[in-house]
């Protein structure tokens, strides 16, 4: 990072992450049914696989959101400029690729001097920021290593902010978690600040399932990678070939579930937890939900947390929504 333009706050250390993984693994592997949080997909290999997923023909969310941002970023920037916004905050920033569309529009509107990316991975954050600063040398960057479900109240408060939460990531939260996240996000924002939200919409189940179960098997490898994380970090003894990838549309909850299905009866040892984990043949362990929304339901959830709707855009196929909200 370029020291003259960057500050880095670390609220999530390697030790914190290790403790969180141990807890999540213990709770999830002893639960009935078994489950693991999706955040543990994203080690270096998992992040690389997810980038490959975003380029797959079946996986429409990333390119659809990018197209919406490309079309509507100038309008977002105009609203932000009129409100005196000078800071872009991005939750779960990852590679910050889509951020450039916003930064370009905000800069053209003369309203962005500061960028605050937040991510759980310090190495990913540093890499993304270094790449950005090559193209935006006058941009002040205040990076935050932290978990958006735990550290929203610790985000830098300087300036007037536009908070971006993109990628449909809000759908990875259970309904109660979603409600809590939105309430905490609103509490962390001042009246008149803005939230930019990307969310997947309910569409044809065949299209949805294909997006999470591609023909090339990249998503399957991504899903099984969470077992490799447990093997490396916790001394687990999972054989990744013993598990099949499953993508299931839950019509009642209107979400996609990714699961790992045991191919045989087995017991897996997790040395660091002193745990023996039994699996029945055909037993499934949930590794992710990805909720899809109906526009009226999304509006109800976000307004209930104290936001006022400003703009709501969807693609021509009504598969994805980009929406702008004002903290009331």
C-alpha cells in the first residue's frame, strides 16, 4: 500500500479468524443437520475459484449487477453529489472490481475523495487496494479488516458516506441475521447517508440451480474447498472425493442451498477439535444459503430497518436488483 494515501484498521486478526473457525466448525459439525458458514469458502484457493465462477455462462448475478452498475452509476453519483457524499464504503469488498464503476462515476461528479473497503482477508484487501491506487493515485483509502456481521460500528465515520453492499451477499444471511444486519447498518450510519444494495431476485428455478451447479464443475470444487480449509486449518481428515456437490432450490424459503452429500458411511476425525464426525451415506451438510428476493419483500425488510427508498433498478429479465436507500 502507498503509505501517503492509506490507513489500515485491523479488527480481525489471524488469531481471531482461527478462533472463529474452530467455533463455527465445532457448532456446525455437531449440529443436526450439519452446516458450515459460507465465509470459510474464501481462502486463497476459494477466492480464485469464486472469481472463475463469476465468469461462467450459467452464473448471471455478477455480470447482471455489473451491467446495472454500468448503466446507473451516473445516477447514483448524482444523488450522492447532491447530498454531499465524499466517501465510498464497501462491505465485503473482495477484489473491488465493480468498485471502479462507482469510483469513476463519483469522481466524474466531483464527489469522492475517500474509499473505505472492508474485508475479512487482510491479504486480499491489501492486494485490491494496491491495484486501485495504481489507477486512482489521488484517492485516500482507509481499509478495514473485519467482519461485516460484527464490526459495522467500527467503520471510519469521517465524511458523508455511501455504503455499498453488493454481490447479492445479503442473501447469504438467514432472515433473522438479515434483519439484525440491516438494523446495525442503519445504527452505524448518520441520517442522510446512503446504502447501495445488490440483491438477487426470485426467478426461474432452473436458471437459479444452474447458476450454482455449473456444467464445468467449478462451483462443485468451490463447495468442496471448505473441507480443504478444515483439513489445513484444523487438521481434519476429509477426503474431498467422498462428497458430492448439491444445489437445491428451497421454494418455501425462496433460497438456493448449497450442500455437500456424503457418498458413503464414514467418520471424519478433526484433530484440532478432538472431534469424530459421523456421516451417514447420503447425509447432506449445508454450506451456504443464497436467498432470492421479491421486490416488495426486499423493500419491506430494508424500510423496517430505518431506510427510505430512493431508487430501485432491475435488469430486463428481473433476475437482480440494485437499490439505493437513504438513512432516515
